[in-house]
C-alpha cells in the first residue's frame, strides 16, 4: 500500500481546539482533508456545550436571587430557556450558513476553487472563539461585570483571522486573496443595511440617523438670544429655558417648546442675575433626548445679586407654597424686598443638616467633585460616589453648589444604601427644564424582565421591587397622582416608606399614598444618582442638590421642615 493513500490520523479534540485558537494555520492544515460532516460535528458539539453553559449561568443567577420568589414556587426557567435560547442559536446557525454561501461566491470570484463544502467548513470552524466565549459574555451581562469595551471586537477579529486562514489553506490561495472576499462581504452587508435603513426610515430622524441639532446663545443688551441651528432633524421638539441662578428665585425667566424651524431665534427677556443658566433640550422622533445647549450667560449689568450671607434682613424670608399646579404646590419666595431689588436668597445653612439622625447617605455637592472625580458622602457612612460620564457643578438650592446632570453621566455609590431596609426616607431637591420626561433621578435597580430588585426615583412615579416575589414592594393596582412638576423651578421631592405604607411628598405636601405588602426593601444594586446605568435612556437632565436617604420614616412635619429650610 502506498503510504500517501493512507488517511491521516484524526486530530484529538483538545489539540484541535488549541490549534484553532492559537495556531490557526496548523489547525486548518490538519483539517484540510476532513469532510464537511466533521466540521458540522465540531460545530454542533460546541453549540450544545455553549447552550448548556449559558443555561447554567442563567439558572445560577436565578438561584442567587431565589429570595425574589415565594417559598415553594419555582419559576419555569428551563421552559423559558428552551423557548428563547434554542431559537436564538438556530437563528445564529442559519445566519452563519447563509453568510457562508455568500462568502463562497466571493471566494470563487477571488480564485478559490476548493468547493462550497470547504468554505462552509471554514465558517463552522471559525465560529470556535465565538462559541467558547458566548456563555462567558452572557455571565458578564447578567451579573453587570465591567469589562473592557475592546473584548467583544477582539473576539470578532479573532474569528475573522480564523476565517482568512481557513480560506487560504482550504482553497490554496494567497492571504490577500483570502482576506479580500471577507472584507468585500462586510462592505456589501453594510451597504445593504444603509439602503434598507433609508427605505424603511425615509425620515432621517425616524431611524438610525445622527442627531444634528444644535443651538447657540448670545447677549443682546440684558436679553439672551438663542438661535436654533438644527439640521436634518429640524422637525424635532425643542425646549429652551433660561432660569435665574439665584437660590431664592430660581424662576423661569423665559422659554418655549415646540417644533422650531432651522435658524429660528428666541429672545429671553432680561435682566437676569449674573450669570443666567440657559438650557436647550432636543427631543427626537426616535424617543431620545439630547442637551444641545447648556451654558451660563452674563448679559448686561443685571440686578445686584444679594450676597448669600447671614446678614439680618428687615423681614424674615421663608420658602412657602402658594397655590398648586396640577396638584403640585408651587415653590415661591415670600417677603418684601427693597424697591427694585430681588428678594434675598435662602440663607446658607450649616455644614450639618438640622435633621441628621439616621442618615444612610447625604450628598450636598458642595465639594470639588469636578476636580477629584468623587462626591463626598457627608453622612459619615463612607458612601462616597464616583463621577461617571459628564456632569457639571451647578448652583444649588442652598449651600455652595449643586450638581448639573447632562443626561450623559451620573455618580455611582459603592452599594445600595437602602438595601434590606424595613423603613427609609428619600429626600432631594431638583430642577429640570422638562419634567414631563421619564427621568430617573436615582436608581439602585436591576431588571432583566420579570421580577427585578432595587428601586428608582423618577419624574413619573417611584418604583420599588421586593426580594420575596414578583409582586413588588407595594400592593399592585393602586392609583396615583401623576407628577406635574414646574419646569425650571426648584422642587423638593421626598418618598417615605415605613414598612407598611409609602408616601410621596412634593414641596412638603403629601401627593400620593400607597399601601405596602409589609416586606423589607430589596437588595438592589449599587446606587446611581442622576440616572439608571442599565437603561441610559432614562438618565436625568437637570440640576440636583441635597440628596439624602434616611434609615427611618420621617414624619410629615420633618419633611415640611426640610422643605421650608431649603436644606436641613
């Protein structure tokens, strides 16, 4: 027998895997004579292993959150996995085979004559790094593990390199000829995607287009002129607001919202305190918001700003509620200022709030967080928060500073201060030009569909999950009064849970009462103030000051005291 007629010995699976990952050229030389069914068996084995490992990851996650379910109840996780994962993996396989057919046409055009079976075998073998890491990426996503953003692109490039090496070895062509079909396929797929996008979404702002809105502000005497410089998205709803930065006033001095034509201007009448805060927010047809202007303007001399000192005033100045706006009390300043001079601001408070007992966390934003990247926790609990993304220092309701959230950043605490609390109070001041949006002021929640854990504070309603079942912390189905906050005005919001009842106060007035199920608050995830990291579309746009969480339920009188004092 001629030795050349003897079939090569099969390569052990372990060595084949190592070669495919780290020695792709040698791997494909070893597999060059193997039939297509061998590649299909290899792919099928890895696919099954990935399916099992992914299921284990998901089941382990649900097991670690078993307290979310009542005793004796076991969710149909296996059935859910079978109905979701199997179709996904079958769709993945179908897409690979379809891509393999298209790739073969390009390989043939580049001079590859190894046959369709060889090209399909390369595609199946080249999926090895994807299948080996898919379950790990699933675990990273489920458990919110932070990894480098370059990991996934590197895995994809790994698979691309395997594909090029396989085409070269199986079809006997040069590396350049082997790489050309793949990159041509990428270009064709991208072109088809763009053409399909413009066909399905002829309106540039109804699909995947880039948001192009912009605005500028200039001084005209003591007035501020805002020019909307839109683009393709000229039909976008735009809200432009300028408000007084003096803590006592915080009054909306001018503004509009509506569909603005490109090049339109809006004059915001002065005089303003120096400087005035001008914000323009674009709301696009795809449902997203974008801050297109956020600046401090000093126009003309402006009225004289009363110093924020403890100088006695002829008449006591306090913050009170006068009237309501859609069920919400309006924040106004009272007192009789001297002729032609605005009312003095709320006087600066001491470094410790009057009601400091039981503070789990307290951010007054009076530190140099823009320089240090850290917001100090004044409660003494050690929950300093890390600045993530873009935030700005702003004028607070009192004290030295507040914080301005742009929708592209938040501050992240090391844990959830309210985890497992049987009672708690959330208290903070905020000011936003568009309170009708569903912004999340703060969150310590995780939701993957079905039961969740943690809580959120929002412009709509606060949300709480419980760790004993899918019902949540509160009795479901109870009505609530929708929030109707005043645009551009400082507003105090407090949410109190006493173990059996939850109450929402706005500017010291009780707005909502919900009955609880008598269970503790859930564990949640590390708290973010200024957004919800899991769903960045809810990130807050506006100012905030004096954020606190207490370990007990404050009384209505204590809530009113915080509101009246401005900050403790």
